[in-house]
C-alpha cells in the first residue's frame, strides 16, 4: 500500500489548486463600488487610448501613440528598430505622447523597444489603467495575476497526478504498486483538475485579459474603419503600411 501516500498527495494538490482558482475567480468577478457595469455600458464611449489598453494593455497604448506620432510626422519609426524625433519643437499632444518623447530621451533617438518599455511604465499609462479599473472596464492587475497563477497551479496538479500515477504503477515493487482498481482512484483528482480547467476556459478566461466583461462588450462597439482604431483594437499587425509594421514588429525586420 505504498501507493496510498502518492494518491493522497494528488488529491491534496488537486483540491488546493482548484479551491485557489475558485477563490481568485470569485474575487475578480466582484463588481466595483458605485454604478453597475450595465449602467456604465449604456453611457460610456471609449477613447482610442482606452480601447488600446483594454485590447492589449500598456504596450498597445504606447504602440498607438507611436503610430499616431509617426503619421503626424512628429516621429520617424525606422524599420531598423529606431525611433527618431523629427519635430524641431517636440511636444506631445497629450500625456501619453509626452511620455513617449520622454522615453526617447534628450538625444532625440532611441531603440523602439526601449521607448515601449519606458512609455508603457509611465505615469500617464498607469493613470489610464487606474481609471479603467475604477470604472469596472479593466481587470485589476492583482486579480489577473492571481487567476493566472491559480490556473498554472491547476495545470501542475493535473500533471502531478499523471506523473505520480505512472510512478506508482511502474516504479514501486510488486505487492506495493496499485492494481487496476487502485489506479482508478488517481482518475478522480485528474477529472477534477481537467474539469476545472474546462470550466475556467469559459467562466474565468475573461478575467485573464486586460478588459473585464463590461470592457470587452464596449470593445465590440469600436469601429475599425479609422486606421488608428484598427491599431488600438488589433495591434500593429493591423497596419496597412509594411514599413511601419516592420518597424514595430521585430520579427519582420530581417526580411527587409
């Protein structure tokens, strides 16, 4: 009966991981104080920066600002991966653009990757995120991180169950290994973890994104006819300019 402790470990891992995921999901689903999501949805219109954050997070906001400034000839985004200020008197049209200029630095030129990192962590983007979280349109970072970590825990518990079941059947000496009936007990934690993952795919997956369900509903109402709106929703892959797309997609630079 040496296999029984292995079985208890799989049960404990499955129960704890699934309970942790349930608690994280319940916490993420708690509505913010104030008006309900439905009330906000009826009278809320997303700006392009808000749509960009809900669709792709801080980096999408920075990408939108970079594309907008490039099209207005405030910046030049080269396919080599460099951003250059071309305006003689650089001044952003808003806080996000000013963050981009600040991330480029006094020399007026910087790697696009460095600009993205700096501007995405700037106060302007954090303030935008805080406003969207407070309105219930964005998922708080702590909730998203907690759910992601809980999902990893459930996956590990499922793998652990398979590994321990195989180990007890193949490695334990005769007389101590489980028979076919004993192995079926390992199926219980496996079914629990896999079932939890399937349910999470439907019920919890929305809270692993940047936008909450209310925010995702508003995103579907944003028209993509405007090229900048298409970038906000679909990212830089939605750009119709191959050179600009290559500048912002590192994997495409080698082909130029």
